[in-house]
C-alpha cells in the first residue's frame, strides 16, 4: 500500500520510505529546516511590508514635475532661467485669475476685482499661514483686455516654496489655487462673472488633482484587474491572492528604496514615473509568479514531495526569470544616458521596481506556496500522475494545435507573420510626437485649460507667459527691434513698465516678448526656434528662454535621446540574450523579431491615435518610453520560450524541442502577456494623455508579442533554421 504526503496525495512506499530507520531523523530534520526557512522568509516579508506599505503612499510627496528642472544644464533655456533669477528677488510661479463678462466689464466688476486681489494676501491656507506668506511680489496687477470684456489678475508665489506642505498633506502649489477658487465661488461668481484660475500655477495644481489617483485608484484598478485574470487562469480562489501579495510586497520593497533616494535628490521622481513604477512592479511580479507557479505545478505531477518539486521548479525557473529581470533592468538603466531628468529618473526608478518584483517572486512566493502545499491550487489540485504538458504537442488543445501548425508549415507561418508586421510598421512615420499644448495634456475638462482657451479669446495668446531673452545691455534695443519683427511675436520690451529704463545685471538685460499664439503650443515652439535663429545674427551671446523655449529644448533633447539610447538598449539586450542562450543566431533572431514587433505597434498606434481617438499628438518622449517597455518587456516572452526550447532541445533535438517548448509554455506566457497588458491598461484611469497613450501602446504591443511574435514568428523561424539557431554552441553541431 502507498501513503500520503500529508496533502491527500498517494505516494508509493518505495519512493518515499527507506528501510533504513536512521534516515527518518535526517528527513525530519530536513523538513523542520524547510519549515523554519519558510517561517523566517514570511515573517521577514511581513515586517518589510509593514514598513514599505506606508512608504508607497508617501512617494507623491517627493515628486518633481517641473519640466525646467529636467533639462540639461547646458540647455539654452536652462542658462536663461539661471541668469533671469538675478533680475528678481525670487523664482516666481504665476497664477492667472481671468475674470470675464461677455456683455462687458462694468465699473462694479473692476471694483470687485480690485477687492478680490487686495484680499488675496490674507487668504487663509488652513494651517495658520496665508497666501501672503508665500507671495513673490505684491498682488496688484490688473490688466483689462482690449475688447473690455475681461480682466487678467496675476498672483505670483515663491516657486522655491511651492512644494512646501501646508494642510492635510497639500502643497502650497495646490493650496493657493484651491483657496482662491473657493473664495471666487463665494465672492465673484455670484455676481454673474465667469472666473478661471489658470496660468502655470493653475495648470500645475490641476496636475496634482489628476495624479492624486496614483496612490489609490491606479494601484487598486491594477490589482483588481490582475486578480480577475488570475482567477480565470488558475480557477482557484487562493492562489491569485498569493500572487497579488507577491506584487504588493515587491512594490513595498521598491518604495523603501525609491523614497529616500528621491527625497535626497539622488534620483528624480515625477507623477508619470511613479505611475509607471506601480504598473511595472505589479505586471513584472505577476509575470514572474506565473512562470514559477506553472513550473512548480508541472513538477508536482512528477514528485510527491512539495519541497523536492519546488527545488526543481525554482532551479528551472530562476535562470529565465533572472535573465528577464536583468534585461529589463539593464534596458531601463540605459535611460540614464538621457539628457532629460524625467526620462533619466525613470531608469533607476523602474529598475528598482523590477528588482523588487524579482526578489519578491523568487523568495516570498515560493515560501507561501510551500506553506500551503498542494492545497493552494484548490480545487484543481495537481496529482502525482506523471502527466506532462509536453504531451500536448500535436494534440487537440490550443497550444498543441499551434505547435502542430508551426511544425507542418514553418516557412509559410513566419513569412506571412513577418509580412503582416511589416505592413503595420509601414505606418510608423505617421506617428506624431512633436509635443502638445497644455490644454491637450488633460483628457478631462479642467478649469486651468478652459481658462487658457478663454484667455486667448481676449488677450494675446501668449500673454502672461512671455519669452525671456537675455542679451548684452548694448544690444538690447537691437534685440527688441529684431524680436518684434519675427512672425508670431506680438510685442517685445526690455522695460518692466513704460518710461522705466531696463534693469541691467552683470552687463545684461532681460527682454520679454509676448507671442501671438499660446505659449505652450507646438506653433509657439516654431516661433521660438525662428526667434533664436534671427537673434543669433544680432549676437551669439543672446539667449532665448522661458516656458516655450523649455518645451523646444525638451523636444530637441528627446530627439537626441532616441538616437543614443535605442542603439544602446539593443546592444545590451543582444549581449544578455547571447550569454543566456549561448547563441549568436538565436540572439539576433529574437532582437530582430522584437524590433519588428515594436515597429508594428507604433504603426498601429499611429492609426489609432490619428484616426480613431483623434489625439492631437504625443509627448516627444513617448517613442522612447514605448521602445524601452516593448522591447525590454516584450523580449521577456521570447526568453521564457527559448530557454525552455533550449532545455528540451538538449534532450530530444532542436526541432522537436521547439514544438515541445511552444506547447508547454504557450498557456503560461500568454497569460503573463494578458496580465501585463491589463496592468498597463490601468494607466488609462488617469486622465493624462501621456499615460493613456503609453497604456495603449504597451498593452497592444505586449499582446502582439505574446500572441504573434512569440507564438508564431519566433518558433517558426527557429524551426526553419533548425539546429543552426544555436550557433556557435554545441547544440548547433
């Protein structure tokens, strides 16, 4: 008779019980060592989670979302920003209060506007401080529009103190806008006026609101989506919880590292990179968990003891999972070559997140799986029946049929697949990534954006956000004359007020030019580009800065990053694949396949963005972000496939090994791709154009990788090449 292993699984007596009774204490000691190790790991992660959980919620406190701070020090707009600070007592962050009455501003309206502006310094921020405590200059400026239907009030706070926390964790930046809007509703709106708080301060405050969902909504949606998918995949109510805990603990570990580094300015963290961090960790941890759980379940069909099954599964899974994590980490670290602080900051932030996901998946998950034993798979508990997934090849199940198709018509499959991908990639040049205006950044209606649109109806569109031109004092008049003649410039002046001589600091004068077009629009960047060209003829020492120039320099830096970082990432990934697979041919095949997949994804995205969603354009950094995620993450699935193919090829030859590897990994890799696509789709819950576009591109690209590239293109091409795919390793001979 057999016995059970304590989990209801029958085991043969001669497989598990030695006639030598001296072995029993040794086995008992072994079990107790396993149990002690499991307990230590679980307790350690519970302690880490209790420390890291609250830190996840504090990440938003160390964000930096100012484009000017992300530019390289040598950028022209950065030089102007540094020098222009000498012309004012502090770095000012302006809020525009736009007051509009379509029938015309009345004397009473003007009086109310003056009363409101006079009351601004005394407005209480709720913690004993007032707006006046943070003003960079007295709030006295009221500018009427030429059509006499609007008034523009400017309130400037000290930009260096905008991130200080006042009440309930709110920053000065947000609290000032919120306080003025509350006061406006009580005093100005009841008189029939339309009033908007806009300008840079108003826009940044609305960004705070938009990103406020990161800590709760985004993470909650991502985890909920993953949980539903895992329930479908595992058909078990317990196992999905274990996988989600793995992701949560991985995020807690990452937060414990990211938070102090961001707080001490070692790395840059902004709202976008924080949202991507959450998604990366949840997606990667779930992918790694799926691969480990799948292999563990396979081994449970062959081994009665859970410890032995886990030992074999862990050893088999650690190499492809480690290679996958290393590929993504190294790819992300290539972003350190970026000239933009926001992009550069995402590199280490994302890399730390992937490391956290890997450590959690390879330590916490095995411990929790062993703690529950086979029962964690309930009700589909794997039995000791020696049934193998490799038996599916050529069978009726989905991946058996797919592997059979690849084996029967390999060349036809890869040629048709490659042509289809090339057809999609043909639309890549139509992808628009030259930047967007601020009103296009939000996908929902916000007050600051509406205010900017109304502002352009009554004032010069660039009013309040002038171009700053730093010039030698002896060339100031010539600079003013030249700038005034540039198409798209409304006015230019070196004086702060009529009749007041320009301020000279270190032999330089600051000239301000107002544009006819919105300062944050793509049209404005073209005007500034033309302005720089014209002013270079006046003097090479003339520098053009301001918010529009910052946007232009960001665009130029993004183009440079594409030229430098993409080849670097491809080189790094190629080296990792070559070392992992011990093959140059296989590494080239996987890199080419995933680059083709990326091209097809961008082409399809261009069609969707331009003609279906009708987006106005995309951020200049979108192509680089998409490349990093799609190539670095997409290569994961090919790694998972080809490492298993190599393992099977050593036992039964390359071509049979390819079919077995495809049949065995098909279900788990597709599930992993669906999970990652779903988690990135969760970014779409935040009403920010950049994140919605990234969500679409990565989700579509990952699904393309798992269902087409990894399932059809790579295995059929490798099958057609045969054993030469392993050249120069011994398997190729």
